[in-house]
C-alpha cells in the first residue's frame, strides 16, 4: 500500500531521516520505535505529506505523494498527534471536524459522530467544551476524530504519552481492540518498546535519523541489524 | 451644550469615517497578517519589523504624507480627494492597517504551531485551515480590531491635515475639540470630549461582549 524508497528528509540543514526501503502492507500495524529525537515523528509527517522529502519518494497506491493532490490525499488518511490538539469547540464538533472538511451533510456527520462517541465512551460528553475534558477524555476525542473518518491509513504519533499510566493502559487496550477488529493500516510511533511490541504486527527501529531494521519484535530481538539496535532493544520483553 | 444638529452631524461623520477606515484596515490587515504569521520565506522578519514600526506611526506624519500626495500637484492629485471625508478615510486606514496586521500576525503566531498540521492532517484545505485558525485566535483578533478602531477614532493630526476641519464637510469630533479649545470654548470642547469617550466606550463594550461571549470560565 505504501512504499518508501531512498528517502531523505531534511529539517533545515540537518538530515533528519533516511529510509532506504520500507513497505507498509494493507491492514498491518507498523510500530515505529526509537529514542527521542530519532526521526520517528518526521517519518509520520512525511507519510502525511506535511513535510516534503529532499530526495527519494513515498508512494501510496503506486502513485508518488508528490503527484497526489495534497488535500485529496490527506482526506484518505488521519493523523493523531501526541497532544490531542482539540479546537475550542464542543466534543461533538471536534469529532465531526474532519467530516465537515470533507463536505459531508449534517445528518451524516451526526450519525457517524454518535457511533464513534459511543465506541470511545464519549456519548455523555458530546456537548462538553474541549477545554473541560481530562487528558484521557481529550485523547479519546482525538482518537474518535481520526477513526470517524474511516481512513485508509492511520498515523499516530505517541498518542498516549501525555496521559497517566492507568488511562494509558486502558486507551492502549481500546486501540488494540479497534485496530485488530478493523484491520486498519496503521503506523504507530512510540518510544516505548513494550507498547511497540504490544501494538505492532511489525516493528520499525529508527535510531539517529535512520531506519535501522524492520521485522517482528521476535525477529529483531534475535537478529538485530547492528550494535545500536541491539543496545536499544535490550528492554524488549522477548 | 445643546445636542444640536451640527454635533449630530460631526458625530455621525466621525463614526462613518473611522468605521470605514477600520473595516478597510481589517480587510487589508487580516489577510496580510495571516500571510506573515503562516509564511516561511526570506525577508519575513524584516517585513514584520516594518509592520511593527508602522504600528507606532505618528498620525500627523501620515497626514502630512497623504496630504502632499493628494494636493493638486501630488501624485494622487487627480483624484481630487484632499479636504474630503475620503481623504480622512485614506489617512486613517494607513494608520490602522499596520496595527491590525501586526496584532493579527502576533495572534496567529501565539497559537500552537502544530495546530496547522493537525488541521491539514484532518483533511482541511488551506482556506478551511485559516478559517479555523482565525476562530481559535478570535479573542486576540478582536483585540486587534479594537486597537485599530481606537487608533483612528482618537487621532486628530491626520484628520486635520487631510480633511481641513471644514464645517459641515470634514469636521470630526477630534478636530472639533481642537477647534473649540483654540477658541477658548472649553465647556463645548469638554462636552465633545465626553461624547467621544462615551461613543468609544460603547463600541468597545459591544466588541468586548462579542469577544468574551465564547469564553468559558
């Protein structure tokens, strides 16, 4: 579904990310793991075509992102950031925001928002303002806002790093259930190795601005590609 | 002071001239300030520094430059605008536009920069993104509007120089106050000052009400 070849992303004058080759298969969850500042978020921004590569290409359905109309492409994907970044609107309006951008009718928006609010345990909060939510509730709204779009590709950038551990565990469980139910193609960025092993069908290890290795957690643990990967993966629970 | 016909005419002209100038400065300053805030191009800081300097433009200097441009021998002399209300509108727009532009840019720059990426990531077109950023920044944007209006309703130098303070044609509240003071009619000048303050207060009260309507505490 997605192919990355010979990719180089520059942020200013710095080479922020190099990926020689990476394929993301339809329906899989790819967990991208690595230390802080390794280039994981850069990979997601490049996949959303929010930053453009200095070299190489990313293709979606065999067409380079450079050839896609940006808005058309982004209406097939959804992005969940580390912070919920909700607008100063009600929960209902926040969840329906992407649908509104896509020009859907009010009734259709309401039906889909209600469905996902129920799924995410937000039904009783629909009329509440975003500013009145707890961290966990806000992140649930952020997830619902992405899932309601029915995206072909879901990009998640450390979505639970800002919530407390019990809420984080519950959200991970809920997300894991949704992803395995829907088989939605997902790229899930985390710096937590346990989370990566739990969520990902495969794990991609990014260290020092370079994609080092891709495989199942067990494969990577048993045959790390180099010393940096071996050192980083020492904490993997396998 | 009796609330005579002349005072009503002066008051209405003040509101019309400053209202049109504020609207014009909003139409110029909102898109320009947005472009400066969201843009990433060479020279951006330089343009922002010019705009910020423009926020402190002395009205009398603006009045002088606009008057010289509108004189019959000036580059815009053929427009025959000098000593008309439109000349005052032009000068006041030049005074207010940098205020609205600079404060618009500051308002949008104060938002979380990731909000742009989030909106685009949700499938917003560029116009949809900008409209939502304006909505998020509506409190400081309304403050920009109030500051723009405040800068023109209270200025006297430019109105005097390009309008000429002609009775029944270009006399506005501030120029009338100056005239009454110079004539020694302090009671009338004070009454006009009180009227100007009350009008300014009422307009800002309305704008503050709109601004604070959506704020939940």
